[in-house]
């Protein structure tokens, strides 16, 4: 068996549990939901030519996970 060609069982187990531990340690991001999205577009004529004015409003909700006991 060559050195570095194959991982040992203990290394594979360590990587496996390391990925699980990383998932447990990292904070949970709040879930975001878009409630409403509204876009208003208007064309205006200027001396330099036609200009499009666009206004976008996005309303979001952030759902925080419940605190751990």
C-alpha cells in the first residue's frame, strides 16, 4: 500500500464526524420569505433621450428559529 494513495479508516471516520460537528456548531440562518414584490416602471423624455425610471419594493419576512432549551 502506497503512502497517500488510500485514506485510513481512522482518518475517514475523523472527517465524517468532523463534518457532522461543523453542522452542529454553525448557527442556523433565519429563513427568509418574500411577502410582496412590486415594480413600478415609468418612461420619461429628456433632452438627452428617453430614460426609464424603475422603482422596486420588496417586503421580506425573517423567521427566526426557536431558541434551544
